[in-house]
C-alpha cells in the first residue's frame, strides 16, 4: 500500500492539553505530528482532530489546533473515533486512507484503527506520531492488533514521498517567483523547474500536467 495525497486524510487522535503532560515522549510526538500536519495542508490532504471528553481532558494542544476549522474537530466520548460514523461526515472523512497520529496508542488510537479497518479503510499508523503513558503500552498495541496495520515509519519511503514532494514543490515555487519577477534564468534552471514540478506531482500522487512552464511568462501549474 502507498499513501496517496488524493486518497488520504491525516487523523490526529486526542493530543489534548491535560493528557499531553503524562504521555511518554509527548514533545517528540507533537513535533512529528505538527510536521505531518503542515505537509498535509500544503499538499491538500485534509486534517481531522478528535478530542476525548474535552471538558475533562481539555482541547487539542494549541500547536495542532490553531487554524483548524471547527468542522474538522470531532468531540467524542467513546474511545474509538470511528465507531458511530460521525468521523466520516467531516471534511476528508470520506477518503479511503487514514494516516493516524495521537494517543494513547493502546486505547483510543487502537480502537479507532480497528474500526477503520473493519470498515475497509487503509490505515497507516505513524510510529513517531503516537504514544502512550508507558512504553510497554505502546509496544503491546504494536505487537497485538496493530500488527496488521502499516506502521508508516517502518516504511519510511512512504513519508519520504511526502517530504521529497514538498521539497520539490518549494524549489519549483522559488524558481517560478524568479521567472515572474523578470529574472533571467539559464536553460538548465527552466529544466530544473520542470523536473521539480513533475517529481512533485508523481510523489504526491496528483494529476500530472505535461506542460508546466510557458516561457517566457513562467506559468507554473502546481497545487495552491
């Protein structure tokens, strides 16, 4: 299975203010999740947040919640975010692939993943984007019911696709800005921009338009 930008949604499960301080390696989990969230936004992958009884556990930490539309935040009382079907009514909930981060691995993440799989969705759990209060709890989840799920950082090429796609995208944008400003570019730089655009489209699983730059105007057709 490969993660495709056009088919996937990033699901961030219960990384909440009052739970966060007791989670093992919480800062690293949040950092990896925030990075994925930024990549997802740049390449058009929907991001959904879940919050378990927010009155008691607080909202999602500000680093992940800021800028997220209310419609993309799912309040829940059950451990699973996918049990009652409300998740699938939210923007991006209709997609067939879910990339999952969050806590705790052996409780809410596990229950959510099991329900997603039972529904027929493809699920990718991000190794460095999930955690529990104890390492043994995360390890137990990994050894048991989650062993049939793709652990995305066991397949690092899958996330490298997103990372490299973003790198090519940024390089293509910088070259386009130079062209639009009237800066004279060498032939190889035009070719570089074309190559970066093509690799971005292919890496992210997005439609590839053969004609990228209209010289001399430099009209690069890339995702916004």
